[in-house]
C-alpha cells in the first residue's frame, strides 16, 4: 500500500495580510455576537466533520451561525463585492459565529452553510418556476429549503491521513491519494484558470479538468512531488481512470442536493427528485 508523508495534509496557500486582517475583524464580530446574546443556530454539516483533521473546530461537524441583520443586507447590496464575485462568501463569513477558517470548508459544507444563511435571512420558503420535463408547462412551486436532501461522507471510509482519501485506478492500478476540494483550493484554481486562459487564449484548449485534478491529488504511488503529479495528470492518467476517479469523488463528497419532489399541475407528471437551480432571488428575494 502506498504511504502518505507525515506532513499531509498541508496547506497549499498562505494567508495574506488582508486575509489576516479580515479574520481578526470576523473574530471581533463573533465575540460581539456572543457577548450580546444575539440569537444563533447550530448548523449540521453534510461531512459530519469526518474530512477535517483532529483539532479543527470543524471536526465536530457543526458550526454556529447568527441570524441575518441589516449589516448583512449591506453586504448583499455592495456593488463592489458583487462585481468581484465574492458577495456570498462575505455574507457567510459575516454570519458564521464559530471560530473557523472559512478557506478550510469543503465545497459541500459550504453549500450547506449557504442554504442555512438563506433560511436565517429570509426564511425556508423559496419560490421557483419549474418547467415540466414532460409537457413543458411552467409550474410555480415553493420549495422548503429545510427539506433538501444531503449526501453525507461515508462513516466507514478509510483515510490514510485526516482529510486524505485513497483510490486505486481501475485500469492502470496506480494508487492515488487525494483530498476534497475546499473553498481555499477552489479560489486558487479559479485564479490559475483565469491566468491560463489569458496565456493560452489562442490555443482554444480549456484545461480546467486537469487543473482541478492537480489541485486535489496529493500523491501518486506514494510520490508527492508536485511536478511528478502534474506530469502524471497531463500524460499518464487514462481517460477511463480519470472518469472512474471523478465518479468516486462524487460518491464520497458531502453536499446538499438541490432537488425536490415534483408534480406538474398541467399533465400530472411526477418525479421524486427533480433538480432545480438557484438564481438571484435566492439571496435577493422579490419583495
């Protein structure tokens, strides 16, 4: 069996001065909430904390969040934050009371916190318009956000190190160790992709898939050298193995399912779990 170095998992990013400043501000705000006795709710995470290392405040699988106030509405209406594409992140950071590093959150847990933020701000009812897959009739539905199903991280899964998973590629039989995508890693990948698009705008090749795989694979057959991993992804990872790996990650990744039991008011067509997308009314509901 391949071994994992003692320094796994390690951070691939360092906090900037601005991030340290924001963390200090958030900690001050959280202390204000604690001292004021402002109402809060404890939110359970889909991961149940299993993907976080011992000692992490996320390890118990729960975080505390405060109700949305006029301060958070100021965030939601900030033109500058909206243009930067970070308004929802800023909103959730403002509402989280638990002393966590926001960048450590795996994406599925972040999605659960986003839903919780919407419920604590504007209630559990989310009106949507759904087109029937059978007759194309537009149905007006109201979804109870508290009933959205979750995908939990399997409790019996074996991890070679905290937050590190193992998968044997079915075709090549090579063993890879990987971690789930976190908020911090996702931000890094986004920046890399933006830079790559500018540098390779004439090639017409989108390298998003390989960039994301390189960001989460921490070793191949026990070798954790980044250049080795990059070469493996670019030149040695079979398409069949890549697909099987991504399918496995989807199976074990905690998340919230944006789906509900649907019944068409026009033709009676029913689906037990019809997917839906959220739009701007999720955090900017029509009044």
